[in-house]
């Protein structure tokens, strides 16, 4: 589609992404010379009249909306079998991407985003449009923090949605955000959008959705049957006022939810320390005044009505009184806001958030919170502050940014039972954990040789990110001790190939056998000098205690050594990193390089190996590259 021009006007520049029903492209309006977003119905749906009607009906409905927090639709059209929408191009990221990257956001930022979504929903609901799919993926955030609501029921992700039938209508929505009434197959209403926004708020404050399950049906059923875990039990920094807003929005009975998105916004705005922030975020259409001061508006209306019935003398008295109040208030405001003594911000590091908040309140200061993981500072305690005791004094009510610890970043230990070492190492890398090396080995009656039969910690336990997990690998069933092996009892002969003579003697002794010391020497270009080439009886055959195993030993010259240059870029992240290189070949497994390197360094080492094998590179004890020497030329 790149380069194609639709409607003799809209040029497709590149693909941005796609959902279950549509593909999304960045485009250029060649008539108005502006960037646009082009949404094209997927080809597999172009013959389905239900999808086409829904695509066009929703597009026409949303095109009637005009709101600064809703992505505008400029045009809708069809060219051959291509059905497309032309939409406003938003330079930003969706909220889901931001949450995945940043984990958590400052509470005030979350509230401001939610306020903007509330105003967008109120506008849509006033125009009899229900979004039906409110979720972080459908909320775009511009670089300056402006929220834009998009995808009004058009591009649902079929792989992540639950579909129910009510007569001939099909109701779609993402399972993790579906309202109970939608799960039951009832029509979506404005209060369904309020429920989904409540779920989105829950995810923004806690870092996870309230309901999860083995499949989408199980998740959807939980919306009907289960109560969500209170957000404060996941994130102790969520106060009772915020929690009440979230849980009321997520009431299972629509009648118990907020009556409108406007009412929800009113309660959200009260959680902001500076109500002026809410005013700036809400369009100047009368909603802002009603939102922040409904009682004041009512009072003004009452005064206005009384004034009409008052005599002229009372009007003059009111004017004089107002002037006195205004002048007195102005003097007070000047003294209050311009003649304020500066104060030093106290040291809040390593104090609990509650203690820090109390200290700031005593001094008339406000605060906002950002959260991050920390291995040393307990959860709920202050790690850093943007203005501290060593900075110049500030005037109240200055806002101090506090960085508060979430505690150590934990990872769930995967189940490594009956996995090989390589499989276990890969599972641990995926979980941001490391394998404790050298690996422990022991005999086991039931677990085949080479498979893990025990691990510590146990599966599903929580560990700090980067911690090590110890595993125990089976050496197979334990051999009988030589004193318990009968003269004629059959014994499995172990493999001696590649071992030295001393290693072969020890291994045979462990199995109740012995080495025939009249061994032969033979020239070999595959085995290093002193290594066993062949044996008789062969490995895994049966023998008795009387059997002496004959071997042929290499006298060299062995495989020719080969050299390869290994390059390792060290991350430029401000910290030193540990780099090691391990070689496994006919000579065994050995570490050929180990060292610490500064950030941004580039390590280049010449590695020598013999025959076929593997070269493994570790960064901070994590496997980052494994190269099969067969592929090296």
C-alpha cells in the first residue's frame, strides 16, 4: 500500500500498525499539505457487508464529534475494494506503550489524563455515541501530555476480544475492560464506558488489570462474579479518595456508577492539589466552571435572581460592599502571595511518604510522586527529591517532586523441572534471572541423565531481578558400589571417549570396573594427545566385574587450533559490566576471558578453540550470545 494515493488526494507513506479489523498508515493530504492517519479495512472483511456497514456507520457517527481530546475524522471513502477513513494524525504514543515502558506514572499525571478522557466521553455521550472499547491502547498521549481518544468501536482487535450475541447484533470489546452488562450480552451504554475507564485507571495506578485468567472467557466472567482487589492493597500510595473513584466507576450495577463522565471528572478533579490544573485541561465550554465549582455557580444564580427584585439603594450598597471586599481581598492576596517568607525544603530522603507529606504540609508545601524500583530503599520510602535542603529556599505553596520506592523489582522463578541446562538458562534469561554456575550434579533414580530434578528457589517464588537460581542435574541412576557388585553381575560400561587416562580410571572405578593398562597409542587429528579415542567393550554395553576395559589413546597431533575474534559491545548505561567468554570443544569447557569494563566500551578478544563446539558470551553472568563453531569459517 505504501505510495498508493486514495481518492486522488491521500498518499500512503508508511504503515503504523493495525488491529483486528483495520490497518493503520501514516499519510499525506496532498491538497491541504498536512499529515493524516489513514485507516483501511482489512481485505478479508471487504466482502462482509456487516463489517462494512459497521465501519461506515461508526465513521459517520464519530465524524460529527469535534473535541480537542478526540481524534478527528476528516473523511471516509471507498476506492475499488478499499474502504478507508482519513483521521487526524497524532504525534505521540498510546498509553499502553507508555505504561509498559515507564511501569508507573506520577499520580497527578494519571489524574490529568483521566480528566481529559472524561471530557472526551462526555462530549461523545452528549452526541449519543458510546465508545465501547475504552482502554490504554485507544488513548494517545502527545509529547506535551495531551490525551486523545481514538478508535470509537471501529478497529477492535479480534484476537483480544470477546463476542456475544444478542439477536442479530454483535457486541465487541476487549475482555479485560468489558463491563458486566456487555459480558451478559446487553447493549453498551455511556456507563459501560465509565466502567472501562475505571478499569483503565486501576491499571494506571497499580500496573495491572483487575482481572486475569487462563482465557478471555474466564476473564470476562470475573467481571460479573468477582470483586476487584482494592488498588491500595497493590499500591499503598493510592489514597482512599482515589480508590473510591476507581471502585465506584467499576461498580457491577450500572446504577451505582457515576451518573456521567462529567460527575466522575468532578470527583477526580478534587484529588488534584491544584484545581487550576483541572481547569486548564478541560475545554472552556462551561463544563470547567460547573466541574470545579458547582455550588459557586448555584450561589451566583441565586444572587442574580434576588438582585432583580432588590431596590436601587440595595444595588448601590452591594456595589460599595463589593468594592470594599475586593480592595480588602486584594490587599490580603498581595500580602499572602507576594510577601511570603522563603523556607528551606527539609531532607526527605529515606523517610516514609506519610512522614515526608507531613513535613511538607507543616511548611505549606505541596508534593507530587513518581515511583521507581529500588533494591535498597523499602517500598513507600522516599529515594530522592527534586528540591532539597542544599538548594535555595522556596516560597509556599511550591510543589516538590518526590521519587518514592516500589521496593526491589521482583521476578517469578520459572519451573525448570525436567529441563536441560540450556533450556533452563533460556527460561531464566526470559525472566531476568541468572543460572548459578557451576551447575550441581547428583544421581537420581527416576530422572534421566542431563535433566534437572531440583531447583532452589522453588517455582513461582519471587526473586530480585538478576538473582541466581540453583539447579541440580541428574547423572542418572547411581552405580552400584564396587563392593556390592557380584563377580558375574552385569554392569553397563560407561563412555570413556574424550577422557584422559586418569579420568577413565576414576569413572570405571565408580562403576565397579577397571582399566586394562596395556592400552594402545594411535595418531589422531581429531583428539588431543592423551585423550581416549576408542574403547572395548563399547559404551553402554554390558560387562562384569572381571572385565578390564581396553582403550586406544591419541598420541596427537590432534585438531588444529583455530582463532576467531569475538566482539562484545558494553551497554552505555553509566555502570560497569562484567564480561566473560566460555569455550566448549574437544578439550572440554573452559573460561577463556573474564574482565570488568566501563559503560560504552567495546571488547575485542581472540578466542582459540579446537574442533566443533560452542563459544558463549556472558554479560553480567547472563548469556547474550552462543556461537556454534561449525558455522565459523
